[in-house]
C-alpha cells in the first residue's frame, strides 16, 4: 500500500514542472475540458486533434532521451516506422477479430523496443555519444527509408501484406474493440479520440513518476555530468539503454497510432524531414520537461497546420521565421520560457507585497 | 488561399439547408471542388500549373453560367509535397468543407495516402496525373495517362526506328518499377531484348556509374523513367559524358519540361509519349494555351498534368449535368453508360466505365538538338485497356485497390 | 576489356564520389566540425551558390567568374546569418538545429516565391574524352581536382595563415583568445562566412551538372553530415580521409550492386566507423589532442 502511495508522491518532483494543488487543479480542469470537448465539436476537428495527439508520443520519446537523458537521437522515426509497418503486417495477415488489433499494437511496439535494445546496446556499450549518436540513429532511419522505398515489387511481401514500396502500405484495419453485438471500430473520430487521450494521460503520468523516481534522477545526473554519475557507481550505459528502449517504445506507439489513424504508412515517415520534425517540436516547447514538450508539440503542430491553411504560399516562410525567433527569444523553449517568466513575475510581486 | 479558405467556411455554414434548392436559389448553393495540390516543396515545379488550370476552367465555367446554374467554388489547400498534409487536408475538405468532389495528388504516394480517407468518407476524387496505373477504385476517376497508353505506343516505335536492344534506367519505387515491368513486357512481345535495367533511389543526383553501365551494355536506346528534380540531373551528366544515345520516356518533357530547363543539347533525341504539351500545334491546343497564358502570363510551362486537370473540370461538369446531381452513385451511373467524352485540348477523350480511367490522344514528342519539339507520330483514341482486361470492372464490383501486372486482380 | 580501362574507370568513379562527398562536406566541416553549429541550412547555402552562379552565367559572365560570384554571395549571406542568428547561439549549439531548420524553410520557400519553381541550367563545359570503351565527362575531373584544391587550401588557411591560427585558437578557447586581444566576434563571423562560402562553392561547381530547383540542397545534406561526423573536428585530417573511405565504399558498392546498395553501404560504413572510432577519424589521428 505504501509502495502504491509512493508512486503517487512521485507524480511531482524536481524533474517535472508543476506541483501542488494549484497545478493538479489546472490539470484536472484541462483534462475535463479535453474529455468534454468532442461534445461541442465536429468529427473533423476531433479527428484532427487525434492526429496531433498521435505525434505527441514521439515528441515525449525524444524529450525523454534527449531532454532528460542528454542523448540526441535523430532517428526516433526509425522506431515509428518499424512499429507502424509491424502493425500493418500483423493486422493485414491476422485480421481484426477477437481484439487482435490490440495485440498487434503491443507486438509492434515490442518490435520497435527490441530493435532499440539491439541498436542501443551497440551504441551505448560501444561508448558512442554526443553528435555521433545522432548520426548513427539518423543513418539507421535513412537506411530503413531507402530500403522500404524500393520494396514495390511483388517479391516484397510478408504473408498477405505487401510492403508496397514508396507508395506505402494501406488497408490495414483500424483499432477494433470486440464488443457484444458487434465490434466497435475506432475510426479517426470520437472513439479513437478517447482511447488516444486515455493513453496520453497514462503515458504522461507514468513518465512523471518515472522521471521523479531514483531512475529519473540518475538519468538527469548522466545528462549533467556522465563522468560524475559513473564515479558515483552507476553503470550509465545500462541507464542510457533503458531510457533509449522506453523512448523507442513510445515512438513505436506513435507509429502504430499514426498507421491506425490514416490506415496508411509510408517510407517517407522515416525520411530526413520526418526525422527532424520531432526535434523541432520538442525544442520549441522546451525539451527538458514533459509538460512543456506536450504543449509545445501541440502548439507547433496546430500552428503550422493553421499557417498552411491560411498562410498561402508564405506559410513555410512564416514557419521558418517563427522558429528562428523562438530560438532567439526563448532559449529554453517557448513553453518553458513562458512558465519561468510567469513564475518570476509572481515571485517578484510576492516580494514587493511582503 | 486565405480568401478561398474563408469563403469555404462561410459557404459551409450555408450548405445543408439548401440541398433541395433549385433555379432561384442555385446561385447561393455552389458546387464545391476541393483542390489539394503541391504548391511548394519538391514537386511544386510540375504541379503549380495544375492548380492554375483548375482555376482557369472554373472561371470559364462560372462565366458561362456554372454547372446546372450553380457556381463552381474552389477550396484550395497547399499540400507542400508532404503525404501527411494530404491526409490532414483530405479529411478537412471531406468533413469540414464538405466538398462535392476533390482534385488531388501528384505523386503516387500522396494518392495512396489520401485514398483510404476518400474511401472511408465515401468521397469522390479525381487524380489528374499520369501514373503507374492499376487503381481500381469506384471513388476515383483518373484522367492521367497510364503505362499501357504510353509504352504500347512508344516502345514499338523506338524499336522500329533505332533497334531492339533496350536499356531501362528507372526510379527505384512503384512508378519506376512498374513502368519498367511494362517496358520489359512490350520489348519481349516485339522480339527485342533488354540490354540492361537499373533502378535509382529517389533523390539521387549523381549518375557517373549509371552512365558507365549504359556504355558497357551498348543498347540501341535508353528508356529513362527518372522521376523528381534530383534525378533529372542525369540528362546533363549523360550529355557531358557524351553518351549520345536516343532516349525514350513517359515522364520527362510532358511533366517536368526538362527541355526548357536544361541547356541544349542535353535532351537531344529524347522521345516522349505524352497526351499534352504546350507545343502541340492544333487549333484546340493553341486556343487552350492562349487562354492559359492570358490568365497566367508567367507560367513557365503548360504540361500534360495541367491539361488533364483542366479537362477534368469540364468532364465533371458534364457528369453532374447528365446525372442532374453531384451524388457519386448517380454520377457513376452516367460513367457506366460509357459515353462520357469531350473534345479536350489534346483531342477527343472518353472515360472507360470499367476502370474509370481515360482514353487519350497520345503524341510522340521528339526533342531536337536545339530543344525544339517535333511530333513524328500521333495516335488517336488510345484506351487504358489493362485494368479492364485484367478483371477490374467497377460497374460490377468496387475492390478499392491498386493492382500491378505482377499482382493482378483476383480471378472471379 | 583491358585492365587499364577497368582501372581508369574505377579511379574515375572513386574520384567522382570523392569529389561529391568532399565538396558537399567542406563548408559543413568548418561550420559544424569546427564551430559546432549543427547547420541544417547547409543545403540552402549550396543552393544559394548554385543559383547565383547560374544567374551570373545567364547574365553573360564566364563560368569560373560565375562560381566565384556564387561563392562570394553565399559567404555574404553567411555573414548576415551569423550576425542575425547564429551569433546568439554559440553557447547552446543544440538550439542551432531549430534555428537553421527555420532558415532552411525560409530560404527554400523564399526562393520558390521570388525566383520561381525552377531555374534554367547553364550546361556542362569542356565536353568529354574517351578511355577504352567508355567516354567520360572532363568536367568531372575538374570537380575532383577542385575537391583536392579545396582541401589543400583549407589546410593552408588553417595552419599557415594568421587568420587560420586565430580562428582555431578562438574556437578552442574563446575567452583565452579574447584575453589575448583577438576580436573573437570577428573571427567567428569570418569562420562562419568561410564555411558558407565553401558551401556556395560546392553549389557553384555542381550547378552546371544538376537540376536547379529550390530544394536541390537536400541532395547534398546527408552525404555532407555523414562525411563531417565521421571525419571529426579537423577539416583536413578528418574530411579528407572520411571522404576517401566513404567514396571507396560508395563507388565500390554502386558499381557492384547498384545505387541503392551504394547508399545503404555508405550508411553502414558510417555506423561501423563510428563504432570503431567513437571520436571520428581525426579524433583517432590526433589522439593526443582530443
């Protein structure tokens, strides 16, 4: 029982922003808003919000590995793609009945985690770090992209599933909940929204607990000073490897959800542009905090989409300018910068009144 | 786009209440056409013209009274050469803007990205682009040319003219591989031999090794199925290495106007089968070209995809007027009659009811040493026969799938 | 086919791959390798060089002068970018990812809006020559020679000139250099401009052989990063051997199994080199310094 309560206490701590009743009241308010929002919205907006949520998981994975762990992974899209294709191959072969889509989801994430474990072992136990880590992970994701792009031929099939090259794999079933009186198919609409929202909340809270646990503290210690962490007796390679695998699983979850959302996955999802986008989202929000990462990712995604809709041909130019300005004005990321600014003002006011 | 976007929002508020409107109210109730094309990013060079062509056709139609008295309204988004943007905006035009029809897509990957969404929301989409063929989907109409139309004409001509040893240099993805399969098949049927085949990953821009491989194989001509701006660098590099072989292609010139962009004579002796390019010297074509240039004077080139998009708007108008409805099922009944035809800038075109692809006039364009274009041969009424022969019959069954010669529809 | 032809053809292919890798990487080697700025807009500096070169050639200048203009234009843009953006980011190099990604978006789309979706090519000069059964482009040999010349010039610049020594000193220990009276800001600006100019030079040199479109920089960027990273921080001792190793792997795999394997082989070679030499090639060569 105390262990269980201990977990709850870990929900706040030095590694995550937000503590105390005020924060959790706000959290509850936002959550209630998110739960109620489909009632006041249309199918398109809800489906579009799911789409934004889908990308949050890969952003969180990068926040974990890069923001907290200090290892710049340029290749989270590799795990995104492996899990996406994995889900496609499994469900096209075994169908969606008896809730198999959920098993496929887990298996696909497992595949991504397994590849990450092998790659991570190779990298961390080979003492590859810094920018070299970035280039190895980038090389892996580009390799996967190039390879998958040329699998258009009929010989590239796994069971009933054709990889279908650059055009991408489609026609996999969406997530399906077996139910009395017929299964519930979760198209990109209200149903999928609640499922993904639930996952997001769970992952967010779980990561908060993880980061405020002793494991999280060691991870941050490794980021701040790997030699010192090692001198203190921690096998930093093991910690880095575990973080990397958890991150890969999250990126994999993102990949499966993306595949489910559009019933489509393509090699471009592992290409250079796709690989750099999560870095942008995370850096804009503030990479060293989970909450900032989530808010930042949602802000950038929706902002860029709105710009593309209303910004005509200047959309990409605006995006570029915004990114440059963000970096210059808010060094720790937009969200983190804003929060620090606000707390400083509040503190100053308190001092003045005191 | 800002303006059209806002107009879209306002109009979205209006539709729904006016479904049964007739005559008097019609002007209030536009027919909405979604346009998802790449106006920025990698493919922009070949696709900005498509958007302009649609704008031109819509303007003409609206000037002459619209479709059944209803104005045609465009809802345009820039998809930035990005598959995920197609997914986002296809859902947007279908769910939010509630368009009657969508004209969308340049690359095959983008089409495959949006197709599941069109199928899911029971939408109606036109793909106005030449591609590798094989889409058997009742929700789609394809107005671009397909391999059997371009290769069954091009390859026999080249073999008669230059000889029977053929080398294929193709982009290493669906379009290139399937097109190469077609070339292989037609070369074999005509008693020729493949001197070699090489596939180039997308985005590769350096061709020294390929040039040497071609010289080693000593073919009579080279079929270049190179896609994208990076791969187009081949021509300049081959010319500077003095390869000096005739070339045949289904994608170049007609799509990316390489003969305008490269310095002569790098595309000398390039033969292309296309259903339209701006140099075509018929009254219909000249009239279209003049109208296009009048509205968009700075357009670098009017390519085949621009003409496909232009005529598609008119074809859609005809279908709606004959069906007296924008309902897809009603329109498909019209298509099923098999006589949806029109006099397009290229000549007469008809929609094939089995595959919902289009017959074309195929022009053989030859690039001269000074990059001028001549037309040694013209084939009229070339049908998109393969899907129908292979067993796709949309008048009976809608499998919503893409097939290839090595992966044909299942036999009933 | 006689041996001489085979050997020459292999050498030619190697030289061609080497030139492409080294020329695409040199600018980045200075900006990223030396200064630590992760410059995702590297491809756009190359594009800038190519566009200016093509434009000046269209205006009537001979190609070498055009390339010079392209190089200078890129360098000028480099100074501007350094002044407005990069200067504020030396303390936090990881943030340069976002800033330069933003710059690359601005440059690509800005070029599309201002210049149009394509630009006419300028044609490859010098024609071809014949060895055995094959004919080759002379310009490709020029590119190889240019790559060697650039490497030599960089070595001379950073080892034998006052600027080069000051630049290395400034980048290694900035406050020390500043204390000794070096105008470190100026040195940073000039070094960045030097890198940008080298990128422009690569663009100018490859302009005659390629399609000129706003997104053309993307074809260089992967090769550039890979070469620089496995090369390590030293421009001459890193980039040159890295270019050599990767060119052997790439040209060998390409001629043996085709372009796809050339590319995949390149990436695998990168992973192996990084695993064996975790500090890059120059880190290995200069063990005592790192």
